[in-house]
């Protein structure tokens, strides 16, 4: 038996890790950020009477401005396609597509029925499911996980006994930032066996140490739903929310889409270059897991039309399905203080004054606080390898903005990491009556500051046609034979990989995934 680190095992497989992340993650990962004015976008919108020569635009005028702005940024960042939903005063005022679902194909336009991966916005649906079961007294947020999931095991025995459902949904558990995500890519486990294997997962932090963005939390919650309801989590979401709300485009994985032709392809972007299109169901380049199967942390797909319906549902606090407003409102009430959020928010266009205020995470929501031009706000973004989702909600103004994109930035200018965040905030401000001149100035200030940082190189394999194989490299048959065998990760949680010869090829398989090595 040969042992190796799980990172070495990933290197053998020859794949990179890119899974659902918090929208602030790409900014938080930056070691140094350029200085920004604290009030780059004013904390409160200026009344029309105080803005010389500027009247508040009508709703129709706001729609025109928003649509024109999205079209402009679509070109500026070489995004193949975007879908936009704006719900305002309990009605859908924009539900529209821009660009193409398949790069290079002008006959495949994005519409409001085009289906995109929504990544971690899946977590909001999972949290809603727990809230519904809590309202029905089938569980409670403060219940220990073990009360409902007897197979739940952890190395940290205190955490095993005391971790609650709320700890998981509020990202306040023992699971560290994105730890364990690489098991998805390797296909080491399906969802049930992943949770069953947590007894060998070496956690790195104590229970309730503050926010750490872990997809593992919602993998556990997905299994809780399945045990309590005796249904798979996507089936429970379908019968409880999607069907009653008429969300016919929304599914748990690409293979479940009733109209496969509506599912957008995925793309990678680097400045003006685009790699793709990649089919979500059969391309290993963009697979979150083998065959892009179910992941309760991030595998749901939806459309702008469906998410318009869902925005109204959230802003109406679950009316028609929930008996109590409080059952839904608790999700976008702050639960875990986000100590690192405040200083980073300006780079995604939000504003925060630390004097007497706090920014926190909700249950299935990323940011909760008075950070949208002085208004109370919440959001839940999502990222997959080749799709991107951003949203923002201002409940006091009955406003919800959702953007779906079929392109992920993998290099180039730094502002491309947050282009969708900035579009979201611009449109949010527009419908909050922030003057267009203020929005334009703030947008360009942030973009200019970020793009003063060194740009990231474009991967020549994706964007310049460089062969993945090393020219002239030929692994001798003797070496291939010597490499045959099973390789176990030194940390048993990360599974094993088997190398074998098939014809002239050297292959590696890791349970559900197979990769050509030569």
C-alpha cells in the first residue's frame, strides 16, 4: 500500500478545485487591497430635491438604465451570457436574458427561462427546508445534529454531541473554511457516505469559533432533511417549494432538467478571452462532482423567471407555504457576527459603518446588515466552476435583485472577480433612488482601484490552445508497470486512487472519477 497526502492525490488526478464559495471569498483571499474612500458609494441615497438637476427616474426609466448597464458590462468583461431578475414592490419589473447560453452561437440567446447553476444559493433552499420542518415541529434549530442523524460522528467528541442545526446553517461549526471540498472533485463519496465518513475528518477549529465558510455544513443538513422526511433533499424541495410556487425550471442537478436545451453551457473567462462552451452534464472541466450529481451545498439550477418568483416568496416571508412570517424571517436575521466582512464590503459595492453596527451571517445567507446605502440588506451568492450567481434583498423596500452568469473569471484584471457583485449593487442602488451619477462614480472608483493590482495570467491551456501533454514526454512501459497500484491518502478521509495501464494509456481512477495520465 502506498500513502500520500490528499493534495498529492489531487495532483495525480490532475484536476483543480473550484467549488461553491462565499461571494466575498475572492476578495478576502487578496493579501493586499488598494485604499478606497470609506464612503465610495454614499451610505444613504440623496433626496431628489437635494440633487441639482436630477429627478428620481420612474420605474420604467430605471429598467432602461439597468438593462443598458448590464449590456455594457457584458461586453466589458466578455461574459457570454447573463440573466437578470428585479422584483420591486411585490412585482417582477425585470426578468430578462442577455448574450448567449453557448459562446460562439448567436442562435442560443439567454432568456428568462434559461437555466443556470446557482451554486451556493442552493443553501438558502436547504435552510428554508429546515425552517419548514421546524415550523411543523419535526425538528428545531437548536436540536443537536445527532438527535436526527445518528450516524453523525466527529473527531471532536464535544462538537459531535453539541453541534446544532443552527450552528451548521450559520457557518459556526467545527468545519473550517472550505475544508474537505476536494473530496467532491475526486468523487470519493456520494452525499450519504460523505457525511457517514466525517468521523475520520480531522477538523481544525473549535465549535462556535465564528464564521468559517464550509460546504460540509450543508451536506450534513441535506442528510438531516432526508432522514426526517424520508425523501431525497431535492425531492423534498420540489414538493414543498418548487411545485407549489410554479418553479418548473428549478432542479437539483443538470440531468433533472425537463428541458435540457434550456440549460446554459459553462465558460471560463480571462480578460477578452473565453474558454468553452462546456456542457454541464458531460464535461469534466466544469464538474463540481462526477456527472455533476447532487450536492446539497450547491448543485441546484434555476432560471431568472423562477428566481423572480422565489424573490417575491422571500420578501413576503414565505406567504402561502409558511404559517408564520417569523419562520422565514429568522433566516435573514443575523446569527453569527462576520468580523472580517466590514472592511471588505466596499470592494463589492456595499457600505458599512462600524459605529454601533454589525455585519453578520444569516441561516443560509451570507451577509445580513445595514449595508446597502443605509438600508437593511441580505444576500446569498453562489459560484460553481463555470457559473456565477449574485443577489441582494432590501426587505423594507420590497426589492430583490438576482443575476445569473454562465462565465467565471479565472484570471485577468482583478475587477473581473467581482463584476457581478458590482452590477448587483449598482442595480440595487438604482431602485433605491441613489442618483445615477453617484452610482457611476462609485462603480468606476472601485473598478479602477482593483485594476491597479497586478492582473492574473491567463492559463495558456484553456485560452491559448497549449497542449496539456508535455511534448516529447513518453513514460516507459516499465515505469507504467511500476506505477500500477492503489494509493491511499495518508489522511484516510480523502480516500484512495488506483493507477493502472489500459492499452498505451496510464490511467488513474479515484472511486467515481477516472483520469488519463499518459
